[in-house]
């Protein structure tokens, strides 16, 4: 009777809930500084231009 | 004394919410600010906003109460919520949606799909579906929140409904997505504090983690005979494999996860509000822990209430709550927790409702204003970019509040039934109409414009048809089937006269009415997938240039030439 539960399936899912949250934490920590500057310059520029246009209209 | 504190805290809370809405308003200068937060939202705010929008009051009170009846087997839903609803959603859908949204300069979910498939029809059609079907979902959350608030503060339901709607309307219309997300972050933080305190207080009251579980295990002999016959083996066991209760639990879990969540416009747009993929990665831990502390805590505490009620009243939870599943958690909090916690918990539930509703208002309004009027019909641009969107939000709010107020007034119990199905209807529709096209948009270069349109239409029509005429739960509530054919559902002609409560028993005994129980998702989603693929195989592909623009490599290709 792991953790006081009758059914091993319930013990398993209780642990899985915690582990899946930990997976999220580990993923975030592992990737903390990765993929910061992947946006292609051209697209970003295009987007900025569009934004300026909208601003003018406003 | 307590009610004075409660009122005071609600007033302070509303002032802070108002201030954050004002901050959103001050920080909003362009359409990009209003629609996607200038693409500079902090990962904490993004994750909290996603989570708080995802979790409404009913996820805590309704599903928590259900755990009081079914037991901890419901935790499979939490596991799937975290793993699929956060991890897979952020890591796979989030990253790609963000990058493609930036490349195509998309500001809303329908706009992303429309630009990816170079189709104003896709953008307008997706927006129209959102605008038609979301108000019912919003009403469902709104009515629940107004009733709860009315009871807590001892004010009439109507007053609560209007005051509540006006406050949310103000910060959504003025502050746009920034107003929504800043307030969401505060509301998510309050929810996190409330649920953390709830689990700590519950375990400490019941003697610690393992002793509390053990006490619940020891209660297995108290399972009512009716539930035991259905396959209930105790609150720390799964129901008997293949039993009616097992099927109910599994279908609740499957539907609760709702594949539709992955393709919900108000959630998908969150990925486009941050600066880069890095921010989405940073949001993953916050989202994962948030969901664990929401549904995970609600289900564990919901099940453990049995120990508390049995020790104090000699009854299990559902008996102590007089058969009202949704009353279990509020009753437990009122009976067992200190006064200060009741106030915190009330604010947490208020936050859960407001954060979901504000995002719904924003999504409805942007669909009508930005996607349908401005972009798809090409009107309103000259009259000033945001006006159409703001008017769209206002119309969305008026429709939702009207539905919340009038349906119940006009149709009484039937009206309540219709609204109660609102969430399921919207989730089902999102999955059938948007999911195949959305996955195709992000991962496949082979899905064509015609394929996307055909898939969206077939998914939408199939699921709406199934809801109106076959799936017993919706077709009964929506009344059209009864009016046209004289039966509640075309799938259960033979058991007309059976009460809804006896449906499952009838099904198990005869096994002949299966179609009436098959969820619209099971029909609409595979159909939409097949149609999307087949039509794409037969129709004209997108140009290489457009695909490069969507999937990257455009700049490099230009340099090379």
C-alpha cells in the first residue's frame, strides 16, 4: 500500500502527477536560455513596419 | 464579522484588478499591443494567464466534488492536463505557433489560420464559429460565478451578474489583452495561494499525507450500495475494470482533458504574446506546477473530504452535501477551515471565474471585430484600427450576459440545461473544426487551402449535427430534435420515456443505443481529419514561396537568388 493508497494504479497516478510537474520544471530549467534569438531579422523588421503603419492609422 | 471582511477583501481585490486593467490600458498604443500584448509579455504572466484561463471555477468546485464521489482515480485527468495540456501543448504547439505567428504577422488564432492557408474564408469562418458558439460557454462560466458571488456577498443574482460583467467588460475593452493578462496573472497567483493553503490545511487536519490517504482507504466499506454495484471499490482505488462507473470515470477524464483545449483560440493566442520561444520554455515550469496545484489539489482534497465528513458527521461527502456534488468542496471549506481561509478561497474562486471570462470576452470580440469585420470582410480599417475590435468585444459581452440572464428567465430549467452544455459544445466544436487544420498548419506542407476549408466545414457541420440530433446530452437540451422529430435524440428512439439518469443503465443492459452516447468529437474529428487529407491530396498545393514564408528559410532563399 504505497502512500496509503489501496490500488497501485492510484499510487502510480499520484506519483505521475508530481513527476510530470517536475518534468515541466526540469524542461524549463534546461532550456532557460535556449532559443532566445531565433526570429529571422527580416520577419521582425516586416512586423515592426506593419506596426508603425497601424500606429499611424490610429 | 466574516461577511464584513469578505466584502472588504472583495472591494480591495476589485480595486487591484481595476488598477491592473488601467495599467494594461496605459500600455496599449497599437493594435499589436491590444491583440497580442506587443509580443513582449513576461513568461510568468503568460503561463499564469494560460493556466488561469484554462481553469474555471467548475474545474475546482465541480470536478473536485466529482472526486468526492469517484475518488482519486480522477487524478488521471490531472496527469493528462499537465502532460498534454501544458507540456506537449507548450513545447510542441506553443513554439511553432509562436514562430509562425511572427512570420505571418498574425494577431489572433483565426488570423494565423487564415494567413497560413491564404484564405479570408478560413479566417472569417473560424471567427464566425468562435463568435456564435463561445457566448454559450461564456454564459456557463458567468452564471456559475454570479450565483456564487451573490450567495457569498448576500446580494441578488441579477445584481451580481451585472456588476461582475461590467467590471470585466471595462478592463477587457479598455486594456485589451494586456489588461486581460495582467489581471490573469494576479488572479492566477491568488488561485495558487488559495489552493496551496487548501492542500496544506487539509493534510495537516487529517494527520499528514500518508495517514490521510490511509484513513480514506479504510473508508472503503462505507461506499453506498448503489455506487458499489456500479463498480466503486473505494476512494483510493480505480473502479472495477469495465464497470459502469469505470466507463463514466474514463469518459469524464477523456472529455475533461478535451482535445479541444489544444485548439482553443483564447489559449492558442497566448503563444503569440511572448517575445521568443525562450519565454515559452520558461513558462512551462510555471504552467505545470499551476495545473498540479489546481486540479491535482482539488481532486485530492475532494476525495479526502470523505474522511473529514465521516469523522465529524458519520456520513460520506455526497450524503453530507445532500446529493449535491458541487456543494461538497464549499461545504468542506466552510465547515473545516479557518475564517481567513474562507475569504482567500472565495477570492480564488472569483479569480478562477474572472480570468476565464475575461479571455473569452477578448477572444469573442477580436473574432468579430478584427477577424470578421476588418480582415475577412475588409471593412472598418479606415474608421480606426481598434474600434471594430472594441465594439466586437462589447457585442460579445452583451450577447453572453443576455444569454445568461434571459435563457434562465425565459425557459427556466430548460434554459439552465442549455447553458450547462455550453462548455462541452464549444470544446467539441473547437476540436472538430480547428484541430486538424491547426496541426496541418503547423507541421504539414501538404495541406492545401481547399483541404483546410473542407476539413473545417465538415468538422463543424458534423459536430453541430451530432449535438443537435444524436448526442443525447446536447440534443435533449437544445430541443430542436424534439421539435422536428418528436424524440430527444435520433439515436435513442427506442427508449423514449426513459429518464436521463437511467440512460447509462439502459445502455449497459441493451447496448443498442450506443450512438446517443458517442461524443460529437468521436464522429467529427476523424471525419474532419479524413476530409482534410483527401481534399488536400486532390487540390492545388501552396507555392514554395508561401511555404518558405510560413516555415522559414525565406530570407536565406532570397539571399541565394
